[in-house]
C-alpha cells in the first residue's frame, strides 16, 4: 500500500500540472463546415472566424453559430464537442421594416429593434411583426416571405395628438387599418368629458342650451326610474349665468345630451378646432370597427357597476357608475372606454352603441345597439366624435403628441 500511494499521488499531480500549464489537454480540435462557405462562425457567442474553420474548443460542449448575408442564421449546441460540425444556412430574406410614424419599436421572434430596422428571416416562411407606438398602441402584421431576396415592409400605427385650440385628445387611425376604403379617421380618444361639454354649453344660445341638455330638470325622474343615484356632471354656476363641471367630475364623461345635442356639439367643435376637420357622430359600422380595434370578434366590457357586480361578483372596476376618461385603459388602437361606461350616440338617429355602466355585461360589446328617444337625454348615454381624414397641419400637431 505504501508503494501504491505515492504512485497515485504522482498521477493526480501530473494531471493537475498538465491541465494547469497545458490547457489544450482539456480542449479538442473542431472543424466547422457550412453550406455555403464563408459564413461568420461564433463559438460560445464570440466571433471566431469564417468557415471552413478549425479551432480548439472545450471537450465538455460548445455552442456554435454561423451567419452570412442573405441567409438565415444556423446554430448548434453540442453537449460533447464533435470533431466536425456541419451547419447549413437556408436562403433568407432581408426584411427592412419601417413604421409610420417613424421610431416605433418592432418586435418579432427573438428580435427587437427601432424602426427603421432590418432582420433576416428564413425564405419560404412567414414572420409576425408587432409595431409598438405611443400610449400602448400596437399593430401586428404577418408577412409571408415566399422567395429569397430583400423585402421592405411599412407598418402604419395609430398615433395620438392634442388639438391646441380645444385641448381634446385624438387618435388618427390610418387608412390601411380600416376596411371598405373608409379612409383615415380622426377619433376622439375619450368620450366627451364634462369640462369639454360645459365649454359648448356656454357658447350656444339659451334655447339650444336647454334642448341639448335635457336631463336638467329631469334628474329626479331619471333617478326614480333607474334607481342609480346618478348626478349630472355639469351644473349651473352659483349666479346661474354659465355651466361648469361639478367639482371632481371635470374629467368624467358627459352624459345626458339629446341626440340633436350631440349633433350640435360636433358642429360647434368643428368651428372651434384648428384641425380643419369636420367632426360628426360615428356611423354604426365605423363605431363597431373602432370599438373592436379591427378584430373580427366583438370586444367586451370596459366598465361595469354595482348592479352588474351583484350578477358577476368576479368583476370589480372600482367605480360605482361611470369611470373617468382613460381609467379603463386603451385598446390596441389607443381608444378608451369604447364598450361600457356610456352608450355612445351614433349618426343613426336615436341609436346608441356599446353599453354603459348600467348595462349587463352581455350588452357591453362592439355589436350592442339601443334605440332611444331623440327628445330625451339619458344618464347612461354620451358621445364620442369622429372625422374622416387627418388634420391639415399634421406635422405641427404631431409636436403636441403625448
């Protein structure tokens, strides 16, 4: 035993010295071949040379990747390093991606960049690209790449701006996101608020004022019918010479205007705005497309109230009645509270869309419609404005984006 022990110690010491001072013993030679030749080869993420390529690598495994212009990258992870590794690069398509407006973040599988940017995609495949704009707005587009070569793709994303004359926030929905050759649409990002409607009320003559806000004087009647403990978000000021939002409700959606009152508001906004656009109530088909953000399926539910909570205890949005503008978040197109919160008047006389805080969950969809009297205002109906086209001076208005 005494004779064997020194031998064992000598072997261990020899291995240690060899690995310490001759590291190539722990390495092995690997040759990387690619089809086609001339690909840049990376070993464990570090560029090492062009194929065909030979190098010492760790015996216990190695990650090898190869890339070449015009081809889709190839890689291999070997737990034990082979003597020769073959990598075949498939013909690829150079995909140049632009966005309108420029500067959107572009996301795809294992790729992220800021437009304009480019990526290599395997020829004969398809790739899903998502462009992220401001305020969480996003557009996803699938691109089919049937042949190798270069391809340029432009993804148009809705964007927001604020009209400096009225302070209203709008979203521009580009034409190529809309069906039926509808043309680009400029849409109110939010339902018209109490502050915005009060400005209108103070600008029109008394006769028009009374007709457009017919809930005044009927509040108790509406409360007795609906049992909603609802209060008008706009009231007469102390000297009864003007209207003003109820304190704390300035940013809540305005309800209670008649259908004609909503039409008059659109005409007034057209005269006040610096966009050069003619504002109107949305068509029923337009409203459905905007509410679903281009989806083929109806989109449900922005806001519900305590009455609904008694039927659906899992739903709690934090507001008993209407939610303030933007509180429920926005759709992929940047529009807020399209379903629920308030039914919204459409250009079809007496028809409102989308459900309200007083509706059942089933009625809070992009397809829901209700037929109401045009002579009354309702505490569950408001409005959102829309215009065909984009502002005249879109460049200067873009500087007023959020």
